[in-house]
C-alpha cells in the first residue's frame, strides 16, 4: 500500500471547526466520527459517505490487518498525522488515532410523513448531547421512522451526540422542527410524556397505536411546553417507585418505545 499524504493545515483547521462549531457543520454539510469500529464499518458498508479519513501511523500499525484492505478501496481522501497533531484534533480523552469527515445524510421529511404508518419521536429542548444521542440510538433500535428535535435541542451532529448514537445518526432520519403543528397537519397523533399527576395516564393503559403517532418528550426540568401539550391527543407517564422523582429522559424514551413499538396498530380508517 502506498504511503498516505500528510494532513494539510487547512484540512486540520476544517476538522477542528467541524468538531466545535455547528455553523461549520451546517455550511459543510459534514460532521466528524471518531473511533476504529464505526469508521471500519463505514469503509466496508457505506464508503460513499466518507469525505476524508485521518489516522496516525501508530493506529495504522496497530490495526493494519483490518484497516489496509478497507483503505485500499476507499474513495475518500486518506491522510496521516503525528500523534501530537491528532490529539489537537480529537474530541475524546483517549483517542484511537483515527477520525473521519462524513457527509451529513440527506433525508426527505415529506416521504416519511407520506407513509400510511408512522412511528416517530419528538424531543423538545433536549440540551444534553448524551441524552439526544441515546434517544436516537434507541429509536433506531425499535424501528422508529424518524426523530424530530426542537431548535433549542443539542445539535444532532455534535460530536458527543454522534458518539452516543453509536452510528445510528446515519441510519435514523432526524429533522429540526420549529412547529409541532406540521406533524399534526400530517394527521400524526401526538402522545406526550408527562409526569404522573399532571392529567396523564399510565403508559400501559395504551393498548393500540394510531397508524401515525409521535411520542413527544421534553426537557427533564421543565417538561413539554404548553403549546406542545395543547397539540397532544393523550398525556402518558411511566409508573415508577414513588420514592424516585423521575426518570432520565433517555431512559423514559427507551421504556416508552420498547412498549409502544410492540403494540398493534389501528387501521387508517380508525
């Protein structure tokens, strides 16, 4: 295998901006993934989404038997850099010495909302990147069609969100949403998760799903806005030990989606 080109300074600057600035990610329509396992998977299964791969000689030497065959057929630009340079790029404490610049996926919201059946999740003011990433990963695992996030939620391509999704950010359509009424106008029933005692019913009392349903989850401290609650057809809660005040929003999403995804669907004519 021929030697790879050294990482140019402008490319290094771009990677730093992609890791740190949403504005740069939006302008470039790209984001950064770190770690050997997710990058190898992309090289093997979806090489066209990769714009560039950057790795250290130590990473190449240590993982060469796995990396060499994948890199030989990669269409992306491959660069190397010294450990010291890579450490200034990396967003993780203990780096494996490899990262990739990845094209943001291009999803079509109208196609998804045009399906006869939709199971979606809406996150409002979810500002913790780890929670947003875990919810996206969970939603993908339970066959959710799409996720919508309010503009004040963590950026889906924030590196902490990307890591928490474990690759699901490239598998589950995620859309920004400024007006929940858009989903309502597409005949989606809104099921709002609220604490017990707020006029909500136990989640387990829901026995059937409407053909088009969106589960709405709010900020852990503030909950869902009044505007969102007014759009909801039902308010539900997850019954927990009274000694526990509440669940983490990502845990709530996992429990609710595990249950809801197993329910039978009502027919589209009701």
